[in-house]
């Protein structure tokens, strides 16, 4: 996928969620693990997120959602990823996501859901195992 280059990861904060401490901790951990990480900042629309993923040629898209709006946001992102030919990137969601929504997120194409408090090394290992 990256043929010798660092794995590029986009970490995004969709919607009106204004809390990004956790996302910044994840970004830092991913950078320290040797990944090339792009952070969108707060309050990005699904369209902005997918456009950035496309423009930056990322292998991994990580969404940090604490607002409870993960389902409609992820449904829209799924459609946009498909429209832009990005359905094959590794797609991760983290934050306050109730267990009851995990299966539906995975049916949309999300590869993993990480709850608040998941050790960053778990995320690093998950990405390393799945992206060459």
C-alpha cells in the first residue's frame, strides 16, 4: 500500500464535538510510533474529512467522536468514501460509542471501534497488523 513510505493516518473530529484532548493524545502516540499523522482539528464535516483523506492519500482514517452523533456521521462518511474510491482504507472510530452500535458501525465498513480509555498501544498494534 505505501511501498516503503510511512503509513499516513488522518485523525478527524467530526461534527460539533468540541473536546479533542483524547484525539490529540492518540495523534501524539501514533506519531511517536512512527506513523505520518494528519490531524484535522475540530468540527469538520464528513465532506471535509473525506476530501482531506483523498487529498492526503491516507491509508487509515480515524474518527474521534464524543458527541453521540457517530451513526449519522459514519453513514455519510461511508457514502463519501465509496464515492471517492476510498472504501479500502482502514477506518477506525474511537470515543463514546455505545457497545450496541459497534456491530452497525462495522456493517458500514468501520474496521474497529475503540472505546474511551483504550490504551494507545492497542491502536498502534491494530494499525501495524493491518497496514503494510
